[in-house]
C-alpha cells in the first residue's frame, strides 16, 4: 500500500511539473496509466511538443529549450509541420508492471522518419523507423512505425520523439501492450489476406478471360487490378514490409508514383470497354494519350521530392479521375448503357476519393477514412467491374450470334431459310447414298395467300404463316428439317428410310394437317396448299436439279383444288404423277 501511495504522489508531482512547463491551464491534465486493461492508450494532453521549422535541431537543442517554447499535446490536434521541418514530442511514462512489454504505435506508413530517444542510466538510446529507413533496420519490422517502449516498474521514463514528414501531423500516438499488438496483428493479417486475395483473384480471372476470349478490355482491366494491388500494398505498408524491405528510397517514392501510374491501364480499360476505337477513333487515341500522360506523371512524381511531389500527385490524380469520369459520361450520352453501370460501379471511389485529397490539402486530420476509404472502395468496385465485363461480353456474343442467326433463319417463323435448307438437303442426299436408303424432300406452296391478304389484311396472313410453321414442326421428328424457302412456300427434309410407296401417304399426311381450320381466325380464312414430294437418291444427287423439278411440278400443276399432292417420278424426264 505504501508503494502504491508513493507512486501516486510521484505521478501527481510529475503532472504538476508538466503543468508548469506547458503553461497554466484551468483544467487538470490526464496522465498515462499503463495499468488500465483497455487498449490502446493515447497521448492526449500529458505530453509537450515543439515544432522545429528548420528540421536541423538535435536532441541537445531540444533539452535546453525554455519551458515557454513547449506546448501541450492534444488528441486530434493537427501539428502544422512544414516541409523540411520536424515535430518534437516529449512525454514521461510513469511506472508500469514490468512483465508486460509496451509499444508506441504511429499507424501511418507514409511517415518519413520517426526517432525515439529514451533516457537510460548511461545516457540516451534511440530507435529509428519510417519509409526513409529500410524496414530491415527498424527495431520491429512492421507495416508502420511500431517502436518498443522502455517502461520501468519503479521509475519514471523520459522520452523524446522526433517526427519528420512532408505534411502536417495529426496521427494519434498510441500505446499498446505486447498482447494488444499481437491481437491487432492477427486482425490486420486477416483483413489484408481477404482484401488482397479478393483483388488478386479478380485480376487473375480477368487475365484468363482476356486470353481466352482475346478481348483487350479484360487484359487492361487485369493490369489495372494488379496495379491497384501493388498501389494499396505500398500505401498500407505491406509492400515495404514484404516486397522491398531493403529499399528505403523506393518505399518512400512508391506511395506517390504508383497512384498516377495505375490510371494508365484504367484509361485504356475504359477505352476498350466503351469501344471507343470503333465508335469514335479520335476519342480513343485521345485516351491513349492521357494514359501516356499518366505514365509521365508517375515519372515526374518519382523524380521530385518534398511538397512539390504531393502537389503534382494531387493535380495528376484529380485530372486523370476527371478524364475517366468524362469518358463515361460521354459514352453514356451517346447511348452506351454499360457506361452508366461502369460509372455506378465507380461511385464508391468517387465518394471515397475526397478523403485522402482533403488529407493531402491539410483540410482534415489523419483518420481511418482518410487512410483506408479508397482501398475499401476499390474492393467494392473491382468485382462489380469484372461482372460488368462478363455481361458486356455475353451481350456482344449474343448480338453476334443473332446477326449470324439472321443470315440463316427466317425472321417471321424462326425456321431455317432456303440457304440452310439446300445445305442440309445436300447432307440428306449424301447420307442416303452412303447408307443405301431413301429419304424424302417435300415442297409445300400455298396458292391463295395473295387473295387472303386482300381479303383479311397482311397481319392476318402473317399470323397464318406462323401457325402453318408450327403445324409443320409438329409433324416432323427432331432429325427432320422444316424450312421457309419462299414467301408462301415451305420445305421439308424427311430423313430415311422412307419407302417409295409411302411418298403419297406422306404428302397426304402433310396436306391433312395443313388444311385444318384455324381457331380464333376469321370465317372463310382457309389455305390452299400444293404438296410436291421427291424421293432421294432416286432423283439423283444434284440439289439444284431436284429443287428445280419440284418447283416445276408446283408451277405446272393445274389449278385444280382436288389434285394437290404430286410425287415426282424417279425418271426426271417423266411427267409427275398426281394423286388425290
């Protein structure tokens, strides 16, 4: 009890000293308590800070600063560190249980350099981290600076922290126990695993789809997705920790080079997805030029340094994003419905992008949204874009298939046309010769369609033709063929074997089905068909010759309603037989 009482008075005395050093305030200052179970603990107002505008001050200079130069730290306060300057923070940690290791967390992978000075019995020790220092040289390799904190069970520990950054600093300084660090690391690893696994899977599937379908839209989308993976990995510190831990210069530059570079495949993806090359070639080449501008912007950002680098990066990102949105709006206005859905897919990005931009402009402090809004927006956008690509491909495939289909199918009835009928007839004849059996070719002509059109109208005639096609389809097997080979003429291919004596009965069966009255049609609307049947290969193997004979039979038949079934003789020179 006496020990706790002595520690209480020591901490109270420390708080009073810090009060005097930082200037009088009406409210009491809080004191860090590392015994609390809740994690993390924040540096609120129990520290002091000083901004070095030159960035050249050493620890000895800070130790000799008069008390009125130091100001109290504040939670959520934005410390106005100018480019080339540095931020010094002094804090004293009261005694804490020595069985627990503690760490200082600065969750910003973009910090240039963080130096922690700790007073010991023999002097001052220092630890250095930041993206200007190779990760392998950090005290604890991590996604962001995570510095071990020396804590004594009986004595106060005094610390000075020097922070170098190219912009203002508002990041909360957190204190975590070793157990909290391990638990947090598990959560971060899980989130990153899911995130990068999802985006990488989408990129690989798009690449495979592009190679299979030979569609450059998929290829550029895949490259864009891979660029996003690397860009986000650099932004959150994963790349610095795992991909280039020994390259401090690139770890620092990559956070600025990769964002504009990722716009190059994005713009090319939009150009191909919106078919700008075929629709508007000059717009397509304009976007290719903007893609090159994105690459040059990345090179320029990599060569520059300091505040000018951030300015170029910000302007490049805003300009390229505007170009991408303008392309989508233009295509939408010109009738591309996929442009609307692509723009909607990018809506999370348009909502998230202002947060890091406002952070770069020093309008808002560092927060979860300013650090991670874009990467979560991308996680929602990329799968949707890939799905839209699939739907786009299916629609274009269906369109091409319909175009090809129209060349072979009658648009009214859906039956194959005369070209396909002749092609299939050639196959029918070849099979009949090969397997030595007989098949049948049937032509049906309706002689009174013009009269029905004059009496009942064109719409009624079209409906009758459609119903006649349905009746013919119901008469044949799946291996047979029904075709519309003229305005009022249909053709049948009946696969064999078909005995010659069945030719007339076949024609009678067809005739009987066709002359049945139609339901829900005007009274007196009846058709008058003529049926011509030819047996192959008895008629030879010439498709054109067989069709010519059937056509001659139909045209040469007398206009006698009672004689409407004709079987072509096996001898071409003979006159056709007419049967009742």
